[in-house]
């Protein structure tokens, strides 16, 4: 889809996702589901902006939901 998660133009989208209480599923790494893909925007480092945009929200949620568990996995390259 060629969406660059580090593009500052997408911050308003991230804020709207939070405002609406929606979940956002993202993926970093090489795309192998399609016969051809544009992999450059999927580097894990590009998720830093996304995480920074919602970090305070995550902290607030974690204080309210002490049993909340998250799974972050890295499969490497």
C-alpha cells in the first residue's frame, strides 16, 4: 500500500484513530503476501512516529487496565 508510517502528514489520522477508539494494526518488515511489494516504508524504525503519537494514550490505558497485555514481536530480516 506504500503507506509511510513515519510521514508527519499522517499524525492527524493517528489522532482520529485514538479519538474514535479504533484499533490500528500495523506491520513492519518485508511484504511476502503479494508477488511484488514496495518494502521501504515498512522498516521498523518508521513506526517510531506512530508509537510516539499514541504513547501517552497507551500509558493512560495501562494505568486503568492493569491486566492489559500486548504482544510485540520481531521476526528479523
